[in-house]
C-alpha cells in the first residue's frame, strides 16, 4: 500500500485490520447510538465516528495516540491518519 506521498503512519500499514464486531463497545456501555464505525489500526478496537454523538474513536486517538483508523463500514475501503490529517483509499 506504499505511496511516497502518504505520511509515515499510513506507509506503515501493511495489512488493514477489520473488525468482525459491528458495534461501538463504548456506545453499548452507555446505551447510546452510533452512526458509523472505525477500526484502530494499532490495537484493533472498533468505535464510533465523529458523526456519532460521542465520537469515541477520536477520544480513543487522543487518549492512546494510535494514529490510523480504517472505516469499518461495509463497502468502504479507506484509512485516516489523525496526526497528519491524511486520507487514502486502499
């Protein structure tokens, strides 16, 4: 997936982690709803996106500093790097 124009965080992804779990664990704990799901490419946790009321994946980034997420939505094949604000499809 290497592209010389991608940031080093995206370049480091050699295999995209996708979740078999199609729920936001944190929203379930809080009895909340989510819009879309994202999977952390460092630890594999799947949490809700920024369109969701609680923005759990962004909170996860701020607490863990895990830089790259993938969309966990069926049919979507993209990655986002938080620190470099860079997007790429795969």
